[in-house]
């Protein structure tokens, strides 16, 4: 069994997408730089450190490197007027929306200290969300051939996506991650074809339960399940 890993975590509150993206990039570059030198000199005793950034974002659309602009259904002018940012970014996947009331998680992990298997990593991220949803009596599921977490995945016409995922990995260090719809305004998804998947709905925990969810409580549940699934313990990041 892999040794229990230590992960430093921090909740950034409501934070602009671009600023958090740049912080992730800096952490990934730092980790890659450490790994480049590990085999070259015994004098550099540093090792990679796992981080987990949690946040909510002001309204923003992000388009992954394999995505299509055809899936953005709103004009640049309308986005400016509505105060919605837009970025083409370097994660996998297509287009999605982030907004207040959504829990966004960015793990910056060195997978060589866990396992070198991106597919397993994505399935484990899904498992964290599935276990978190179960706490609220919601049955999250995987959908064959589609990354993320769904409700009623096997019932045509009733499929509802509740969590989107897209990651990047360099030298087995991860960035980007997942977005779990909790209390966010789902009308923003009307302006895109979410994840490039037509004819399927998007939902949130609040919509499914008919009540607003305590975000602080949900965050603690998410951390607890992340710790179980990934076999990690947490320390608060300075």
C-alpha cells in the first residue's frame, strides 16, 4: 500500500480564475524543476510537495485545449456586458462554466508518489465527488466514455451532469481539476454546450435537494472523502 501522503490545502474564497490559474502554473513549474534536479545532484534535498487549492470563481467560461469555440453560444460583447470572463486554457476537456456557489478543486499532486496512471487519477477524483454526494442522499454515477459525475447516467433524457473535470499533467504533477455544482446559478450553462455534450442537462446539489447547501460543511465533507480515497492527511497551507 502506498504510504499516506501529506497534502497542504487552502480555501481561497471567491478568487478570479486567471489568478488561481497562474498560481497553479507556478506550483507545477516549481515541482517540475525539483524533479528535474532530483537525479542530478544529491545536494538539493528538496522534494515535491502536494497542494490542494479550493475556491469559487466569479463568472467565467473556460475552454480546454481539445474544445471547440462552436460550443460557446454567447458573443464576446454579451459576455462583457454580463461581466463574464473567458479563457482558453491548457487542461483537457471542452468548455465549462465556473461561478459563485460552485466548489472548484485544484489538486497539484505528484502522482509518482501515488501511481502513474491518469485514468486511475480521474476515476479517484470522481469517487471523491460520488462519496461527497452520497452524504446528501444523492447517487452520483460515472457515464461510460464521459469524464465527470452524473445523475441518472443510464437513463436517456434524464442524464444530468453535476461535476465537470479536466486536468493537465507534466512530469506526473497535476493541475486543474474539478468543479462541483452546489448552489451556483445554472442559467450560465444556457450560453454554452457544457463539455461539448449536446442534449444532456446540468444540475446542482441545491437543485436536486430544493434547498441551498452550507458550502463550509460541504467543503469539509469533500476534504474528508478526498483523504479517504487518496489516502492522504491534510495540513493547512500558510
